[in-house]
C-alpha cells in the first residue's frame, strides 16, 4: 500500500463539524489539508476560528472555493469532505465534482450533511422542504453507518445524522438478529454542539445550563432517515417513535431504545448477539453495564449496553455527536473509499474528566 498522502478539501470549513474534520485530518497519516473552504471566513486564519488547532495549522487560512477548484489539476487524486449546511452541501459538492471531471482528476467525496442521505430527491425534499441541489449526483452516493454496510458500491458516501447514528447502532442489530419486534421507542439527549455554531434561543447558555427539555417530539427530521436506512440495512420496515432532548452539556448523545421482544433468548444471549454483530468493529463496543457519555466524548468510539425482561429489550448507546455522529463516521468512509485501514487517523484516545 502506498505511503503517499492525498490532499484533502474541507467544505463548509468554519463550523463545529468542520473543526472536527480539520482535527482528524491533522492526525491522519495519509491525508494532508489542501484547503478549508468557507465563504464566510475567506482569508481568516484557521487558528483564529479554531484556537485549539493552532499547533496543527499555525499559518493556514480559509480559502474561497473558486481558488481551490483551480488547483485540482495539481494532483491526480483528492479527498473532499463536506461540513456545509443541509441544502448548500450538494451544490458545493457538484461544483467540486464538475471541476474534477474537467481537470481529469479523481475526487472521493464524503458528505456529513443530509443532502445525500436519501436515495431520491423526492424523499429529501419531503423532509427538508427545499429542492435538492444536485439530484443528478444522488446515485453516486450511499449512506449508512459504516459498521452496517460491509461493502460500498458507489464512488462517494454520506454519513447519517448524529441522532440517526446512535439509533441505528442499536436498532439494526436487534432486527438483523431477530431479537425484537420492528416497533421502536427512542428517547435521546444531545449536547448543544448538535445545533451548530449559530446561537439560537434553545442553545443559549442560560437556557441549556442545568436544564433538560424535549424538542420536536415525534416529528424530528432524523425519524424518516432512520426508517429508510434501517430498511436498507435489514430489508425490514420499522415503526419509530422518537423524542429528542436538549442536554446541559456541549458534546455527545445518549440514546435509549426500547422494543418488544421477539425472541426467547436470555438477556445474556441477547447481549452476546449484539457483541457478535459488532465483533469486527474497531469502534463499537457492547458492554455489560450502561455506558457513560464522558468515556467516549471527543472520540470516534460508540458504546452500547443491553437490558431485557420478559417482555422488552432496551439498548443504551452513547456517541460523540461531532465525531462518530458526524466527522469521525465520515472519515471512516474516507478510509474505505481510499482502500485504507478503517482506523487510520481515528484511534484517538478521548480526554477524561471533561
């Protein structure tokens, strides 16, 4: 395997997920940052927007997309990851791919927005209420949690949303192992970074501090995403009832998934079945005790635990919403698309006592 590094472009480069892409690229042994594109911060130092990345990018500045597209001929192969907002990402990606085609170079793209999570423009438009920015590109993308798709048959990939990632990690193995009925109830709590970098009433610190509250109960947009991706992974139609909550912390998601039992297996056998499902995963671990959020914050690891009584199964799942639920999961797809070990650049030990 070649030790040569590939140039990487980060689109939508000044938000929280973009900051995580930049951090992960700095740790990646086969990538080098070629450009961080941000229309709102052109010319600004990356270290000014992300002071914690100063050691990695002491002099590099945010670039304009047109300037980056003019440089694609400098290398035969590129990686592009998008942290641009839903509704804007597809258009940016299309511009990159059109320029790459004109320059005769290859670009592998992974999108962390919602723009390529659905297989049809109609499904996307029904959920997001706006026309898709590049419907002609949809067939070139496949969306899934990396651990739930053995092979990818498209040149590009999309990462599910953060809530969706946590739910899918719990739901898909229950169905794949025929352990539960296909009706799920989910209560999940997320940190304030899940709302992005633009302050809102519900993300303002005095509102979030020492507070927990539900929002968009039973109508969150990740609902249809989970249903569609579960069907793709298991060929089963599910019924989902999902209530998200805002928590008084910055990073992470704790999701609790409930379902009626469909198996006479013991609680220990159910736990062993989920452990078997993830036996080859470097980043998903099934524990014998409920997982704790602080143990995975800042990392690409996910931890689950299973409980069962005579009638029901519950699975608790914790992920970092910005890493495993966004940039980290996307970087797993980058590694796969490039034929690299899936763990490259991602086995970062999380900090304790955050």
